[in-house]
C-alpha cells in the first residue's frame, strides 16, 4: 500500500485554487477510480494517463487498485489540466519517481496518448495566484502555457514537452546512481521584457468626421462610453475599430489582468501582449455570450474586453436581454456569475462603443437618400434601447454621411499618435488630481474634483432642469465636462466645457418606449 501527493490548481473564475492530487495504490481487484467532484473531461484522464504512461516506456500498475482523489472534494474540477499531476502521482506511488522531490512544485498539463504535453487554458491565472499568495513554488507547464505563465514577475516557471522530461527530473537518486542527463525538453522559462509599442489602425485613415473624432478623443481621455449614430457607410465602424489606439499604454498590472482573462477564455496570444483588446461580438450574441456564464462559469465578451474596448455594431439589433445585462457592469466594472452550485466574479472594466443607424432603413436625416420609415417604425426601432441603458452612455454622437466629392478631396486627419498624446496627458492630469479617470468618479468625488465655476454651475442647473435630465445624466455631463477641461489644460471647469459636454447628451426620440 502506498500514497503520493501532487500539487495542482483548479480554476473557478479568475481564482486558481490549490488542489492536492492524492494517489493511493492498494492490493485488490484491479481498478482505476477518480473521485473529488471531477467533470467529464477530468474523468476521461484515466484513459489518457494509462496510455501516456505505457507509451512512454514506463510501468502502469495494472494489478493494483488505484484511487485518485482531487482535494478539496467540494470544489468542481474541469479540463485536462490534471492529467500530468495524476500521472506523476501514480508513478510516485509505484516508486518509479521520488515522491519527496515533488514538494515545492505545482503541475498542470494535458497528456496526449503518446505522452506529449499539451497547453492548458488559464496558465497565467495560475501563475498570478501563486504570485499573489507569495508562495515560492516552481510551476511546471507544457510549452506555450509556460511562456504565458512566465509573464508574471519573479515567477519560477519550467517548460516540459513530454512526460518523460518531467519523470527524468524526479527520478530516485542513490549514492551509487549517477545524476540523470539534462533533458532537452525541460527548461526554465525566464520572463522576457516586452516593451514594444502595440500597433493599432491609424485614425488618419478616416477622412472628415471631425465631430466624431473629437468625441473619440474625449472618450479616450476620460474613459467614457460612446454611441455613434449615422447612416450606413458613414464610417462608424472604422472610427470604433481605431479607438483602442487612442487609449494610454497599458501598465504591467493592466496587461496581466487583461491577459489573465484572455487566458481563461482560451484567447491569449503573446503577440498581443500589452495591446488593449477590442471585442466585437455579432449582434446575434446572447446575454450569456456577452456577460459570461455556463457551467463552470466562463468569461463573456465584456470580461474579455477588460481594460479595452467593447464594440457593439448594430446596437438595436442585439437581444433586449443582452443589452440590459450591460447596465450593472457599466457602473461597477465587474460581473458576478451566480449559479446554483457555483459563483464566479470576473472583471469587466471596459469602454463601450456602440454604433447604430437612426432608423430601420438607415437614412433618417440623410441629405443623400430619402428615409422611407414611418414615425412609428423609427420610434419602435430606437425604443429597442432602454432609457436606463442610454442614460449610462456618456457621449451620443451623430456621424453624418460625407458627400462623394468631399470624401475624395478630403485630406488625412490627425494621426492616432498625436491624439493619443493629448489623451494621455489629460488622463495623467486626472490621475494626479484624483487617482482615477473622470468616468470613475462617484458621489462626493464629483463635487470635489470637477471644480465648476459659479457661472458654469448656474448654466448647468438651468439646462438640466429644462431638458429634464436625471441625476445620472447630470453627473455624467459633469464628468465629460471635466475631461474636456483636462484636454484644454484648464484648472476649473468653465461654461464652455459644460456647453460642449451638453451637446453629447442628446436623447434618442424613442429610447425606452419599446
């Protein structure tokens, strides 16, 4: 009878909880039992582990009663990440590797039938959990996953390509046994500095549309959400796809958080390290696809856009339930997925860029083509967006179609780099003053940091009363005005800044009526 313990980690949301893989070998009828609230893909590890051990030239204990426990027993486990620790546990329990050498290591990796190690999702989240807990542990992962986990500062990550590479590192040693030859498939992965500038499409590609570009600059400088409305072909999608390039460069913490969510969703790529994500789900996406869900809970598009941009084209065509699910994350910056047996919280600090036509045919207000929609159709179409959702979008901008002659003669506008420099300087002023972007100001922080002039206060009070604004609309106009003042380098928020902010609070005529 023998027992071995191997450390691994299970993912529940962004939390990587420590899991102990206990393997017990005993005499009796041959069997292979796996317990510990394992999902289907974890239970299938029995056949993968058996074939991998045999095809690697190692001995599988066929004549033993094998019991594998994944502790804690009440934590759900999924994916094939436990293949490697289960195989090592069996080999340690059968005496083929030294169980004492496994201490201080954590393992994760899916095994092929030949013993090759395959990448697993969430490697960066595992490494972050070790770093946050200040645990000095060596993390052993397959290729690609190891490079991903090594992005965490001071992480001790080792790459293994095959089960035999790991086994050779933990072989029993005696006084008469020479140390094993170093394996080419086992190596330490060092954290490589990646300071190269991210590459984004250039805003100079968009000709004209100075009003929309100004709104993009304000949104980038203050972290505000934005709604673009105009006829087909006016450039709404081009503007939105270039918005991420206007945002300040990501800090190391932001890059790690964004990459951890992408890793959990299986979308991480080293080529996009420190590049702000732009997620553009199709308008047929469900509420679960947008905010996350499933069993076990997985991040949705709003979490995959963390510290980046969520672009929703054809906004009224999205299901009503999906759009309403965005209301809480827009305010809180997080989303909690609650199920009967599980609960997971994902970050969702994104900037929403919506684009829509003004009516079903798309040509309402166009001077080039007549609109054929009735007032009832227009009201019903715009009414697909509820009042509370529209209230949470800071900037509403019309993007008119450009005549062909103006389009051909127009010169290229300012580059993304020039606008980004102004946005970065404005956001730095806000960070020095209040420690956060203007969009994140709440409650008394608005009164303290907006710094309204007396004339601007009177102007805003009269305008908000006549327009029937809600308290949220008034506060959002104040925050946009503060961003405009920061772009101008002004200490106080003046009447001109408030007046410009007010023009971006145009309510849709039918919003909330459906």
